[in-house]
C-alpha cells in the first residue's frame, strides 16, 4: 500500500484498537470497535469477527458494515466456506459462495456477497476464531486485504489472550474465595449437612452450572443425595437410588476416577429423569476419597448443548478434597466423642465395682451402659454353667427384646453363646434366621437379628459372656466387640470381688459363730462347774458355821466374812457368765433379753420390740450385743436422761436403733467397744451407722439380713 494517507489512517486505527486492548475494554465493546475500524479503514463492505465453539459451530461476536444476516450473537454451523478452511488449516482462506452448499453460503448469498476472505485469530497457540470479510460485484475484495488484515488479527489475538488471562485470574480468585469459604466452614466444625450444602452452592457459582450434587455411596450398592444446589433438581437431599454403570455416580463408584456422561446418549431411568425434569444434558463427576476409598462423588450437571469445559474435573477436585476433610474431621470428632463416652461409661461401672456394689446392680448397670454406648437395642449377661447351660443373669433392651433374667437353656452351636464358649474370644453373629435350638429360636422370636459379644473371664476361667444385639437389619458397627469386651472385664472384676466378699463374709460369720459357741461353752462350764462348786462350798460353810458353839463369836464372825466373799465371787461369776453368753437370750429370745437389759439400765429406757418369737441365733446375738454395748456406753459417757431402743423385722431384714439425749460426740475409734460390734454386724452382711453430733445425742443404727 503506497498511499501515505491510507497508511496513516490504518496506523491510527491500529493505535485505537491497541488502546482498547490496553484499556481492557469489555469483549462486546472491543470486538464491535475492531470490526468497525477494519471495515472503515480497509473500505470493506462487511467485517465479521467469529468465535469457534467446541461443538463445531460459529458465534458472531463483532460485526460492521452491511453484515446482515450475520448479526452479533447469531450462531452458525461450520459449513463449507472461508471459516471452515481457517479452522481446518489455521491459515488465511478464500471462498466463493456462489456455488457452495450450507447455511453459511446461503446467508452470504442472501446478503449479496459472492466471495469471502477469512483470517485466523490465534490466541495462545490455538485457532480461537476468525475475522471474515466478503466482496460483491460492485465492491470486490482489495488485492492487499489479506496483508492489511494481519496487523488487526494480531491485535485481536493479544486482546483475547489478555482477556483469557484476566478471566483465568478472575476465575482462580473466585474459586479460591469459594474454597476458602468452604474451608472456613470445615475448620469451624460445621455439620456435614452444612458443608455439603455449601459445597454444592459454591461449585454451582464457580462453574456456572444449573445443578450440583454431593452423593454418598452406601454399602448396599445405592447412592444417597446429601447435598444439592438448583431448584429444578429432581433428586432432593435424602433421595436414594440404585447405582448403575451408565450414570456419572455409577461410573465414579466403579472406577474411583472422574467421569463424564452425555445424558442425551445414555438410556435408563436416571438419565430420563434428569433430562425430562431438569433438562440436564451432560455431567461431570469426581470421587470424594476418604481413607483412600470412594466415599461418594461431587457432580456438576449442565443443561447446555455443549459439554462442560475441559478442566472441570480439576476444579471439582479442590472441593472434593474439602468434603473429604470435613468427613474425616467429623469421623475423628465422632471417634473422640465415642472414646470419651466409652471412658465415662467404664468409669461409672468401675466406680460401682470399686464401691463393692451388689453384683446384681453391677450386672444391670453394665447392660444399660453397653447398650447405650454401642447403639444396641438389647444386651444380656449370660453365665455358662458347668453342665452346658446358658443362665441369663441380667438384661436390658429398648423394646423388651432381651432374653429374660434366669432363663436357663442349653448352649447350642447356632448361637453366639456357643461361639464365644468355644473360642473364648469376642465374636459376631450376623443372623438368627435359621436358628433351630431352644436358645437360638428364643433369640429370634424376641426379634433379635444379630449380636456381638465378649467372654467374661474370672481368674482365667470362662465364667460367661456379655452379649449385645439389635432388632434392626443393620449390623452393629465394626469394633463393637472390642467395646463390649471392656465391660466384660469389669464384670469379671465384679464377680471376683463378689466371690471374695462372699467368702470373706462367710469366713467372718464362721469366726463369729465359733466365738459365740466358745462363749456358750465357757458360760456352760462356769454355770455347771465353778458356780455349782461355789454354791456347794457356801452350803458346806453354812453347815460348819451352824455347828460352832455360841461362845466362839470370833470364829463365827470369820466364817460369816468368808461366806460373804463366796457370795460376792459367785455374783461376779454369774455376771461374767452372763456377759459371755446371756442364758436368757438363748432360753427366752431377743424380746425377753432386751427387756432384762432395759430393767438393769441406770438410764431410763423406752423399749419398742417388734420381731417374731425367734430370729436366727447369730442375728439375735448381734442385736443383743449392740443394744447391750450401747446402753453401757450411754451409762458411762453420754450424761443422758433417757434412751429409746427400737427393734423391728420386715422384708427379710431386722433393724435396730438406740438413741439417747446425751452430750453426743461419740466415735467408733475411741474405745467405745463399737469397733468389735461393727465387725460382728458386717460379718453377718449387715451395716452399723453411728450418728453423734456434739451436744445433740447419739444414735446407733444397725441393719442385718435375716437369712445369714
């Protein structure tokens, strides 16, 4: 081009376009301005700027001159012509539209155009689009048009590259902001439902899709919708469906890798529902990996004719990693919470054991704690007898499904009881559907579907088993056997303690009984031996005294003195004998013996005795000695003016209370004699309590079982 004026105009036009590039003008403004500058500067009848789409179509994004019917925003198939050659070769191309087929050629002819020239727009090494101009008979294309086009296409390519860079940066910034928002929710330990909903919304905004979904894979081969975005989603949260290998969720579940599906080409109910109710045409899914396994998937679903862009999988992956973190955190919190709950439950039972609580109370507590901890609906503690029977010792259930206490049935192979007995190890029994034994049939009939259990070992020997079950089709969680085993160990300790206590109580009771028998024997020997000889000696002395002459006053006085000493010794011996073992208690029972004590007390006694004619001998002796010792202490130390003594027997126990209005302040450890009484009462399985606040009197209470 030799015309200086035209060259100057062209350079000015290029500067104006370059200025638009530098000013980062909007795409619509920029492409329209470029088309106008080219059309005016090169004096062309029409200029059209086209973008090549992934689905082999063309979108007009800028136009100037007589560009009908190629208006901005119209889409055209990539028919034969200049554009298709540019797309195919990446080089400038010419076309004669007078004889070409297709809509593009028809449109050109309708606009009065005969020939066309297309120049490629190459952005980042990719054929992004083309700038096309056409000529007519009246206005043919200039011979140097191709050369003059080049500078403009280079500026357009720079603008597109800049715009793409800006768009990529904007997208990255927005994506990182979305990820940060979700990561903040995860860090704040939001619920899984909140995280799933937030991820679905953020992905929809980031990718610009109508529908998103977070899917969880279930053990039974189904999928459950746990997070969604999009009002038209036909699968709301909570919806479950059977996985198939044709859907995105099914492909991801099968392969563990990202997948794409064109639902317009896929048969099946899921594809039909998505296409019919939501207008979904394609989808991309990425696995949510937890502990290396596909926990579920994140899906983006599009209603556009064209597929979701390349790189969608990578963009989804950033969100799936956050979902996996949220799930792992929730599982960790659940594990910590579960461990804390387990330790608290174990401490409660251990405290009961350490307090030497009644074994039955420990058994009941263990059943309740075990059921609550592992989510069981029924728990039983079974004792394995030496003759092969299962004796139910305790039970608990939500819906009265546990085996009743004291049920005694043979242990057969179709039960978890037999499995634990034979392996002496924790076990799991998944179904009683085909059980035929008495015990197995009873378990099934009570609605128990499956069980876990652990052996109870006492001093290395198998004592029985703690067994937890469920009336639900879902099995108890993995690891439940281990948790049951922890409680089984406490049961073993309780059994050992109870056995040791029983043996100790029995031993102490035997010692007390032996002591009482020894006292009775000594009392009998004193009564039948020393007392009788002293009585006989006194009688002999009286006979001698009677034969003495009246004038021997001194000798008679001496004999009288000896007689009085014999009487005193005899009285002391009777008191000693009575203290060793009260004969009146043995002969007349507790009521008569206590009345005798009350009469002899120097402090006024109000007596209320309501017991059967006779109680077990050891119980009568214990009550007698407690009352006797208490009255003696009151007389010596209490400075009391009155005492009340009440004794009553009911519900298989006898209770006695001795209360005074004295100065109080009594303690078991101050030589009051109560220490020995405590030992006696506890040896019989009873309990003695002392309440003696200073200035408020003293109260001694005992409670004893009648069956000793």
